[in-house]
C-alpha cells in the first residue's frame, strides 16, 4: 500500500482550507452538517469543521503542494539532511587542518591516526585506502609548504563545506536554484568517482556512483531542469494541475 502523502502532511502540519468567491467552486468545497459548516482541505481533500483559513478570489488561493509534489519534497529534504551532515563534517575537518596547520607533522599524525581507524572499516567493503588516489593526494599535500597547506587544503575544504550547506538550506526549502546547484555539483564529482572506480573496483564505489547518477537524473527529470520535459513552464503547470482548486474548477466546466 502506497504512502498517502497528502494525509501524512496534514497530520503533521494541519489542514488548509479556503473559501473561493466563485460560487461554482465554493459549492464544491463547502458543506453544512449537523455540527456546523465544513470546508474541504486543499491538500488531502477531507472536509474540516470550522471557518476556512482564508477566502477571496480563487486566483489568490494558496498553491498547496499535493501528491507527487509532496513526495518530491520529502526526497529533497532527505538529500538536504545528507548535504548538511556532510557539510558539517567537512567544516570540522577544515577546522582541524587550520588548528594544527602550524605543525605539518601534527597534521600528518592526525591524518594517519584517522586513516588507521577507518582502514579496517573500508577494507571490510573491499576499498583499499592505501591505494586511493584521494588519500594519496592528501598525503602528497603534506610535502607542501606551510602556507600552501593552509590555503589550499583548509580553504578548499571550507569552500566545499559552504557549497554543501548552501545546497542543504536550498533543498530543504525546495528552491529551484538549489536543485540546479545540486545537479551541477554532484555531476561535477562523477568523473572523480569514475576515476576512483578505475583505480580499484569495489561494490561500495559502484553503489555510490549509481546512487549519485540516479540522484542527478531524478532531480533533473522530476524538476524539469535545464529545459527537460518542458522546463519550468511545464513544471509550474503540473503543480497547478494537481491543485484541488484546479481539479474542482475543471470538474465544474462543461464538457
């Protein structure tokens, strides 16, 4: 049995009712009962006892996300949480590099200690950290001058963390620019993942690559980015067609 995203959201956030001025729409959203007037929720379609939350022209009614739009929003927020966690982790790593940057040996020891901790875990998933191009690049960075290490490693880590955190905030609020940023940023790292896979094949690398490719395709296609599937105009039309007011209006129009 599938998830009823409309009722699930109403259970958490409450119903949304509206009284349109158009009598043809009003009669489809309103009823009288022994307990009083009831208005149909614009999200889940259930009739709710009490006064409507708003009234006026149908064009001024709130565009309440429903069905597939709510499902997409849930997926975007899951991605937002993942981006936020990753961003905070990278910030902590950058702070560690900054804190210990006065001693290249201290940074090297810190990196090696973490490498020793995670090596058995990654080995369990058939990932050899000792032969990872990324790990090798970090280790080579320890041979750079102090200023280079500080500016190159710490600054790049902070920049990467900032991108992740900006993505997280934008995705949480379903901003279209954040969807573009996520697709572009994720796609930009795909060549690195493919390069890593070419160095040494493991199921974890394959799964990560597949998940990221699917994420890029899903967001780009579902949100109709870059003009795909009709672009922004088709996306807005889809949202309006799912609106309960639009459904009621279409039902009231003569065939």
